[in-house]
């Protein structure tokens, strides 16, 4: 990467250090621990920065508090407004209440209820408006201007960026041997602040950003590409269609690469963190690990720092992700079996599965809504097996017993 005068950027190392002084004692200096098991799986040395363990379960507290502390007495009295898909909302709401500042948060339709309810719990007035974060932002600017409130932007603000950059200060203080940082990108506030601090402290360090393939906004901006943005992503916290002007400038100069990860890759990473690290992250918090798992050659042998940026996720969604991962691993499978409609057939299938060591989770017969002959029935089962090899063995046994079975 071409050398650049870091002091000419909109945010500098001194700004990040000043932010660290401002938020010190009010924001948790979260643990940055090595994960030997994940390192063995990925073929590199991995340290995890547990920002999901902040009071509001997200790094967003850092930038929010730094920005709120800079308000004048008049601005504090008039109150603040912000748009957010959830984590910035909670960071602003929580710290505004601590500082006695009235706060209004505009959240787009479809924001997970856990984030909406937590924001309300922190004392903010919540307005649901807009199908996207950008539409919510338009409403927030208009509403805030009419009420004389100060806009607290989630990412395109030097004070916000500086606050988020304190994550890198803490990581490099604890693990100075890090040579690669892998950071989620939505609007770009977190990676921008971290890049400013990391480049100043360790110029040779690699900085890799990660976006969901469904929302590659910063990837498009940096690479002059036109990949589409659409759909619902598990990583809704970084589903941003319009990256920041300031953050784009910093990322263009300081970030080495931006990787894109698919929804199945994000789901796998989230499930892996729960299974191995026993820590709950939201989709955006899992994209760093998703990138390392998907691109092992780029990280082989390196000392990699991953930011688990947040942990606000609905329990129902966690259950869905874990169940889907079991299915991908061949541990949970739905079978359809054509059987003759006479006594003893279900018992024969059950006995075969028991002998094979498979566990039956669900059973249903379908006689009416089927294209099978009238003297046949469709047996639908959900079974649990140890792994894909065990499932293959079960299928082989069913075939050998003349049962027409298929995975559905």
C-alpha cells in the first residue's frame, strides 16, 4: 500500500487517543483473547475482541459517548436524534440517558425486536420509519431539524470514527504481535477508526474489511463496481446501502482489501462461535470469522485479530441458525420414504433406524396430498445422526432394505 500522510486524514491517531481518554472508565475495555481451537481450524493464530460483551452488546457505545460528550450545553438541552438498525441506537440511548440528554432514535422497519426493545429500555423515544437505514436517515434529518435536535450520525462523523478506533488501541496494547485485523464494514465507522490507529502504531499491519455479499456498498465504492444490494441478510447491522463520505476516504487509503461473505458462511461462523467459544454474536459480529473460514489461504500462519462487533440477536434467529447448521453438517435431516400402507411398515423403518443408531425427531404420514398410489403412503421423518458419514450409512441401509428414501 502506498505511504500516506496520516495527519492529513479527517481523523488522526491523536483524535483516537483523545477519544480513549474521553470514554475511559465509562466504556468497557473488553477482553482480547486467543482462540486456540479456532486457530487450529483456520490455520492461523486468532485473537477475538469481545465487543459483544459491552453493556449494550456492541462497540457502538464508544463512538456514541465520544460524540455526545462534545455537545454544547444548548445542544444537550435540545436533545439528539439518530438513525440506526439497532446497535448505534442503543449506544446513543444508553449514554444520552447517563448524561441527561433527551434522545430520539429512528429505526427502519424490520429492525430486530430485541434491538427496538433494548433501545426503548434505555429511555429513548423510538420512531419506526423507512424500509432502509437510508430512508430512516432521511426522516431523522427532517424530524431533527424541525425540533432543533443534533444529529448523531452512526458512522460518518470524525468523533464517532475516533471513538470506534479505540478498539484497535486496546487490541494492539494487549496483543502487539497482531499482523492482521479483520473488521466488519457497514457504513465504515469501525474499520475507519481502527485503521487510523493501527496504521499509525504499526504501519505494516494488514487491515481487511468484510461485508455481506448481499450489501457490498463499500466494496462497490472502493472497487468502482456495481454489485447489487438486495434482500434480507443475517448481518442486518452492516446492511448499509450508502457508505459514509469520510469513512470511504479513510478506507480507500488505509484498508488493504474488502472480502465478501455469503449468508451460509455467516451462519456457519455464528454457529461456530457459539459452539466453540460459547459466545453469542449477531450476524455482523460473525462476518470476520466467516471471511477467515472462507479464505484460509489469505490468513495462513498469520496473527489475526477479529472484532466480534455485537451480540444483539433474537433468540428465535439463533435457534434457526443452529438448526440449519445441524442440517448442513448432516446431523439433522428430513427424509421422505415411500412405503406400502399396511401394518408393520412404520415399525420396520423405526427398527432399521434404531439399529443404525439414528434418532427419530419427528414423524408424519401423508396419504392424501401425495402422487403415490392409493395403497401407498408417504412417510416423512426428521432424524438425527452423528455426521454426514453416519447419514450416508443410514441411507445405504434403507436402500438395502428396499425402502425408497430421499433427503428433502
